[in-house]
């Protein structure tokens, strides 16, 4: 009978995600409480473009295609069916908040994956990854927009991180 070695899972990425969720929720509640979710003019434009997909004289996907890329607007559509979420900006904030969390976790995993080459570098890689996630997560622009109806910054960063995240997910762990 062979003894199986227990699998030790690193929960650091989950902890980073938890912190990012809390920061994102705090940011959202801060602006929501003050009625400032749609304070920025572009936020109103983004949410109205998304709303035109199903609420206009000619509702269709052809309503997309202004100066902004359509992905943020498509991600908002499920959340702005309800008039209240459209009018107060909550529907535009939800995809931005999710993208913020993915961006912070993506930076963490990318940096940790780049720095961790063997067992000796694991502690330093963990510290470096936390510092990178902190620097990204506390950057005023994504933090400000994470709970705001303006989504250009938060929704574009995960796209830039995609290669690194996919590398971290799809690659085999380094031999230690």
C-alpha cells in the first residue's frame, strides 16, 4: 500500500481576490452612496450605448460601434435591463468591478509566475506578487473606476493581462 502525499494548495490568489472584491465593493458603495456613479460624462455615454442594444427605435447589436469598442457595452447589457440599474449606474459598475478583481488577481499570478523559478525563489516571488497586486490595486484610476460607471480602464487591463494569466493557468507548474 503506497502512501499518497497530501496536495498542498496555495490559497494566495484566493486571498488576493478576496481583498480585491472588498476594495471594489467599498469603492462602489462610496460612489453609490453619494449618487456619483454616473458623474463622469463618458459613464453616461457607455451605459446609454449598452441600453440602446435593446431599448431604442431599432434595437439590435448594430447600435454598438461608436468610438469605443463594444465589449464593455455587451457586458453591461444583462445588468441594465432594470430601469433602476440603468438610471443610477449600478448596471455599468458590475462589469467594471468584476474586471477590477480579475485584473488584480491576474497581476498577482503573472508576477508570481515570472518570479518563481524554483523552491528557493518561492518566498520572494510571493512577496513580489503581493507588492505588484497592491500597486496595481491601489492605483487611483482602476480603483476609482472599479465602482464607477466608467469602465474603459478596468475592462481593458484584463485583456492586456490575458497572455500572462493564460500562461499561468495553462502551463505546468515549475519542477521544484
